[in-house]
């Protein structure tokens, strides 16, 4: 058995499902708070019951955030199923003459779309990788298909530094759960910072080039791949009601209204040009409008949504548990103890890198950017406040660590594996290669800026 097979076997045998991990983390958080914190002064209630109260208080506090993240994933997926995106895939195929050129094109386009929306990048990358495989199969072009599959997954390593990043969007939202610590931190200070812009540019330049060179060294072999059959959106309207469902005018009208609202919020309402208008609600409004405009009618939009919504199950069912953990950490004072520990072992210079590394580890146990922000965000912000580290940089350090280890965490790869027909062990070696390069770039950005 190769080292890669042993590595995959270990994860399959010992890494539970994300929901089970969320439950285990709840118990661990409860036990740690029970051991290392004391009862509230003046309370005659047992400490354990107080912690249960903190857990219950927090359990429902992320419902709005959970809905925002679910919509962001679902609408991004729905957008990936539109005709213009299919046209983009077909246009990209013209440049996929061999493994090297295909790896470059798939990596680049997937990253660009993932910077806009992580759900769109994830599904686009999966569909594009599949279509490249079909293209090579039909034309008898030797192809390293697993390498192309990894290229289609790379969007999950860059998304948190883009416009749909959970942590930067949430901390830019007035009334967020950690506002008492950091206040509202504008997207100009996080996603729009010089550090993140340089890091993003380096990723866009280096990763596609590296995948191109890797493709030249491993040209692959001939493969046999049947055409991928997605959900059929053929619709024949017969009754007056069905004609309304199939009306192109109605979908254009509603989608146009949504986009006009976005233009107003972004360009007309603000007093000055900035990224402050970007928050989860704005991103979802924009995605909703684009989906309505780019699908032929309401029926097509609904059918695509039905296909996409399955992928949001994990967010819906896990976020209450993450919120409960957040409630225990904050209500018991455990968050202050962990923050003090970080302050003691860190300096303003080393704290961003340590946050980056710790976030990469936490992502194995909380494979959701929004969920990880709920659990780890308060700790990071408290420590950053004590050390005088800019909140925007601290947020991006967490975001970089969260997205980096997605290349080893199989949870979000499931849609891609289902569409491409590949196995996790097929793409993992190339994902680890991408992770190594990304880790160097992220560390460079955090140290230099």
C-alpha cells in the first residue's frame, strides 16, 4: 500500500462525518468549560446547568447566518447550471488540447469564479473537469484525469479570500456576534486589503502555471468517459398557470429588479466608494438576481434549485451545534482563557501565522468556513485586540487557514467526486501539491504585510 493509500485509509477509518464531529466538539467544549471555568458569581445553580444554559442560549443564534450561507451555496450551484456558464465551459474546452493546457485553464477559471462565489466555483470546477474528461475521451486525447479533477477543486482553497468569504462578510455585517469585540470591520480591511489582493494575485499566477508544468510531466493516458447527464430542464407549458411558470418576461423582470437594487446598494446609496456594501445579504441578492436572469424561466430556476439544495444539508443541520459551542465558549469565559493563551505565546508578528496554522487544524473538525468563524472567530478577535493586530489581518489569517486544508478535507469534495466519477484517493496527491504551494503563498503574505 502506497503512502497516499495509507493516508486516505487513515481518514476513512478515523475521521467521522462532519455532523458527528460537531457533536463530539460540543461535548469536548462542555467538558473543557466544566473543568477550566467556574460558576458565575452569586449563582446557586450548578456549574453544569449553567453551561447547559449557555449552550441553549447560543443554539439558535446563528439561524440567520446559517440561512445566508445555505443560500450562498445553493444559489452559486444554481448559477453554475445556467446556459451562460455552460457556454463558458464550452469556450474553455477549445483551449484544452492536452493535460497541461487543460490543467491551466480549469485551475484559472475555477479560481476566478470561486473568488466571486464559492458554490459557483465548486460546481463549475466539477462540471468543467468532467467536460474536459469527456472532450479528451471523444477525441482520443491522453489525459491525466485526476489532475484535472484536482484543478476543478482548487476553488475551495481560495474562496475565503474572495467576495463570498464567510468571515470577512460576517464581520462587515452590523450586529454580528462578535461586534462587542471588534466592531464592524469593513471588507476594505480584509478582502480588499493590500495583503489579500497581493496574495490573490500570486495565487492566480502561480497555481495555474504550476498545474500546467505538472501536466506536462504527467500527460496521462486515454480514458473512456460517457457524457454526464445532469437534471433535464425541458419544460412544455400547456395550462395558463404553467405558461406563467415558463414566462421569460417574468424571470427577466424580477431578476432585473434584484440587480437594480444591488446597483443602488453598491453605487448610489453609499457616501463614498468602498466595499462596505458587501455583506451576506447583498451577495445573495446579487446571486438571486443573476440566477433569475440567466435561467430561461421560473420552472428552470426551481428545478435547478431542487438539484442544488441537497448540498446545503450539512450547513442547515450543523450550524445550531456550532452556535451552541459558541455559546459555551463565550458564556463560560473559556474563550477568554484560550485568548489569553494565544496572547502569551504570540507576538504581533507571529500571531497571524499561528492563527493561520491553528485555523488549518480546526478546519478538519469544523469543515465549514461559517461554522469555524462561529467557533474560532471570537478567540481570534480577542487575542488580536490584546496584541494590537489589525482585525482585518486576523480575520484573513483565519480565512486562509480554513480554506487551505480543504485540500485534505474530503467533505466539500463530495459534489466534485460525484460529478467527475473520480475517487478521493485519485485527486488527493495533486490537492496536496496545491496545498503546499498555497501554504507558502499565504504564509508569505501574512509575514510580509
